[in-house]
C-alpha cells in the first residue's frame, strides 16, 4: 500500500502541523500551498490520499477536485476546511470528495480517516492498463500498442485516447470530451475535437485491422468493435 500523501494547504501553521504528524506516522508527504501547484502534483496519480483545503489561492479546492476527477484520477480526497456548514460539506462531497474534515480537527481523527480511505482503496485492483480489443494503453509508461505494433501519440492524443478507453463501448459526447480532455466548460466553437479525433483514428486504425473509433451521428464518438 502506498504511503505517499499530497497535502494542498495554504495556511503555513496548519501545513507544518499536518506534514510533521504524517511524517512521524510513516508517510511520505508532498505539500503544495496553492491550487494550481496542487493540481499539478495530483495529476501525477501516485498518491494514496489527497488532503485538500477548500479555500486556496490560484484555484479553489472545488475547482482543483473537479479537474482531478475530470482527468480520470480517482485518488481518495479528504477536504480539510473551516467551511463547516451542512451545505458546504454536501457541496464538497457532491463534487467528488471522499471525506470532509472540519477545522479545527484532531490529528488522530485525520489519521483514522486516511486509514479508512486506504483500506477502501486497497480493496480495488490497481488499474495500470486500459484496453479495447487489441488496443492497449499502459497508464504507467504512457505507451500505446495495437497488437504487436507500438503507436506514438502526442500528449493531447494520449489524453483523448485515455478518456475514450475509460468510456469504452459508451457514446462520448462533445461536451464530455471538452470537459474531460480539454478542461473547457464551454464550447469554443471550433473543430478542435474533430481534428484530434481524426488524427487519433489514423494512428490507431491500420490497414487490415477492424475500425475501433466510430462517429455516432448527432451524438459523439464511441470506441469499440462494431457488433
């Protein structure tokens, strides 16, 4: 079980207190003091738990969590916040947090909540490879193969393929792709999706192999073999 934790907390005294306690408890702790740096670290995907403050400079906690989940990262997240109202706690959990701890808090309770989330996470198989038919993406090495052939993709094409693989067999809409791959929460009114899908299709669909990436007219795209 991983002992690596990410703490995203801008209050120096709180951060020092948590880092010291977790280190003494045997954890390896990375600390970010603003939302943007926290998001950068979180997308590394190597943490067993993320402890995330709600009020952060640069990017607030809810926005950080939304971006983490949109990237397909399911690392357990504990919100650590002075925002104690029921509405705020519900908002945090609805956004995708796994737990919500109100400041001031007891360190023993924080440790217990971390242990609980790690027990839950250890029950799940660690997903390191995404596949669809003979197409494979290794999430650790970021290498793509179709059958015995290695395929080279650009970073955005990799994100697009990963998103499609995580929704293999489903119809993926333009809105889903804009939010999940480009982090847009609006339609820029360009053909950016069509261009990237076309490039990806040319790379993963080779002569003599059955097509995998299909356009669903009026709806979006679907990755999978046709029945």
